[in-house]
C-alpha cells in the first residue's frame, strides 16, 4: 500500500515538473511563488493550530508575502519583490527601433534609416533630432515625441519641432501581428493571459501624459493587449 502511494506521489510530482518546464520564465516564477506561498501558509497554519506560534509566524509571513497578500510589507522587501525583472517593450517603425524599460520608464532608440542610420538617439543633438523629426513618417514622429518629452520636456514650446505637423499622416493601416504585439508588451511568445494584463497595466502607467507618454503609444499598447488576449479566449 505504501509503495502504491509512493508511486502515485512520484507520478504526480513528475507530471507537475513537466507542466512547469513548459511555462515561460515569467509565468514559471509566478507559479513557483504561488506553490511556495501555499505550502508555507499551510505549514504555518498547521503549526499555529498545534500551539507552536514562534515557528508558525515566519512561515505565515513568508506564505502571505509570496502570495502577495501583505499590502504593508517592509519597504526593503516590497522593493525587492515588486520590482519587475528587467522587462523591456520594443517598437519598430520605418525610421526607428525603440525600447521602453518597464522599471525605469527610460526610452532608448536607434535610427534604422536615413542620414543618421545606425546612431543611437542619445548620441544625437536636439537639432539633429529636430531634423530627424521633420523627415519622419507618422509612426516615427509619435515615438520621437515620446522620447523628446522625456529627454527635453520643453522641446515643444522651444520650437525644436512642430508636434502637430503631420500628425496622423503615414500611420500604419495594417493589423498588428502577434509577434509585434509581444514585442510591444515586452513579453515572450506564449505568455500567459495574466502576464499580458500585468505588462499592459505597467506600460499604461508609464505612458501617462504626465510621464511623457502619447495617445498613439497608449493606443498601440491597448491594441497589443487585445491581439494577444484573443488567443486566450
């Protein structure tokens, strides 16, 4: 009888490991946190019921923390556990290859065509960025606006470029591809629905107008979420 129970437990463990191995890294971390939190919470409750409160307390705390049920955690713990793992969103246009860091909100970009091809936006002067903006298509202008709002918040008032000029011109008409949607949200193909929603929430906070975002960027993030969630229905 004990042998049979042991075999069943082994098979269940192997099945569980196989399922975990097929998950993408971000989902795997979430699942392991949930499993570890549940086990720690169960062990803590069992010890508390038997009167061993000193041993139960740290297990209960660890379980609740891993499950995300402690809103008032110490500042140091909160910063370590809530910080994302270097997630980066990517967007490409005819002129630019841009990245947005989810943690810092920093935008980085490289020019992929024209006079400044191969140069990083950080290496261009404001005058050069103004020239680039003047020659850009609609999608590239929208990204440059967001970048300039972060790098030189007064650029619109200073006349570095006419932000309204050409707005809406040259915007893409085709539907967003699934691969492009993953890049915009900074996710790996096959990401779980909860990871898609989490990345969307994080980006929408970063793209608020007060943070240098634009309506165009927000619309692209919303479209990326919709494209990917369609495959989870």
